[in-house]
C-alpha cells in the first residue's frame, strides 16, 4: 500500500491533511492517489516538493500499475496529464464512519451553547492552510454579515501547519473577529459537524479531508468549491461556488440562509446519497 506522497513519512507541510477516519481499506499492490494538488500552480509547495511528487507520479503511474483515486475529478486529471495510466485506474469513493449521523435539536443546542454561546454557525472543518482558500472565505463571510446583519458565527476547525500561521496572524484585524471562532482540536468532531447550520468547504483537494461526506451523512447542508472533487462527492446535495470569488461565496451563504426549504432539500438529498 502506498500513500500519495513520494516519501514514506508526510512532511510538515501536510500535517493534518489526511483524514484517516475515512480512508479505504488497503488493497494489495495498489496505489492510492489522493489528488493532483502537486500540479496546481498555486500549490503551497516548494519547487523541489512539486518536482519530487511529479517524479513519483511518473514512476508509479505505469500502464500496468493498479491505481485507486477517490473522485472522477482526480481520475480525469490523471487521464489528461498522465495518459499512459489508463487501463488500471479505478475510482472508489471513501466511506464515512457510522459515528457521523444527524442529532436532535437538544443535542445541537448543547454544542452551540458550548461553542458559540448558543448561536448558529457555518463550519469549515479542515486544515488551516493557504490551499484551503480561507482568506477568501472570510471575505465572503464579511459580505454575508454586512448584508444580513445576522448573529451567525463562522467556525474554523482544524490543525494549523507552519504555512497557516500567517493566516492566523491576519485575522487579528478582521472586522468580524468577534463572530469568528477558531479551534485546532475538538473533542467530538461528529457533534461539531452535525450541529452546524451548513458546512462551507472552499478547498478542492481530497487530501484536506472529507468533511463534505461527513456533513451529508450528518444531515448538514454543504457549500463547496465548484468543478472539484468536493462537488463530485456532493453532486445534487451541494451548492457550489467559485472559491476564488468572495462575492460568490457570500451570495451563496446568503442564499442558503434565506431559503430554508432549499436547505432542507439539500439535507435530504445528502442523507439519501450517503446511505
């Protein structure tokens, strides 16, 4: 069993980006390729890291290699950029642990009381890292707050790598800092997700976790990056935005906030899809 990376150990830059609770069982003589992050020109990787990952890719992606990916999005990228690997490429969506499921209103109230003083919240669950587009998310949240005047909070929960420290410093002057809650660790992730008003996941890379799948199984609406592995996972259960456009993010947050019927339909579709 091989990981996506050319090294046996995950470098510091990737700490916390792999979600072991939803990985597929090991398959003998197969390679799991998590995503194509190393081919993104804006990836927060050094030139040497990109070069080494591509070298590793080209070495393992031989015509007779058995390669497993998590999404059609990544499969299409491999077929396009590594055309020699076609015959033994298989897509298999990851499975989510049974610990993730809807909870009742009383349980949600307890989580919100402890986390946000009882206020409803949008949730991002994933690494605090440049590739997660969190600065753009905050700008989108500002648009939501300005237009709606809501008490809604935004919770960012995930491990912080060295590359995420600059982001943490930048939020000290954020206009809506009092409505922003950051947690690196959480005692019960399943309850944190299930109590959210909606999950907002502006990152398109599988290695950043599979919180969108957990949210759907937990009865939570999902807003995520368009034309990505995440939109591949959610399909009709999700609402999509351009993760580089704060206006689009803000407008989608407003839309799901104003249209409760649509949110409930998204929740129902997500629960059906995750069965």
